[in-house]
């Protein structure tokens, strides 16, 4: 009985190490953790709060470089929530901070 338990534990550890589940396409994140909009300087130093149109253009510019589309979900106040799509498939959901230009994945 002791040997069976050790065998099962060893198998579980080995398979757990070899098989990984990636939430992003091809195992790479679409939006790096806490990335910034190229229209603002690094580390959240926009001079003024962006308008909704400027924010939309900034997100489109950022994700078009990666070959992705942006669909705005909610816009109101300081934050904008958007879906990032590749071939009509949602691959990420982000929150864009209009004051700092910060892009955060919530998916």
C-alpha cells in the first residue's frame, strides 16, 4: 500500500510539471502585466486625462501592432473596459486607465 501511494504521488508530480495550461494564445500573454499606453510616458505620467476617443485610438494603435482587434465594452469615468479579439475570438479582456495610460488584463 505504501509503494502504491508513493508511485501515485510521483506520477502526479511528474505529470503536473510536464503539462501546463496557458490562458493566452501560444503560451504568451497578449497584454504584459501592467503595460502602459505608448501615448503616455512610462509609469503613468500622462499630462492630462485622455478623452474617450483618444483612449480608443491608443488601444487600437497598441493592439494593431500585435494583429489584434479592440472592442470597447464599457466606458465611463476613469476606466474603459475592452475585449481584445483575434479572428472574432476573445483572447483577453482589459481595463484601460485614462489618467495613467495603464493597460491591465483582467482575463
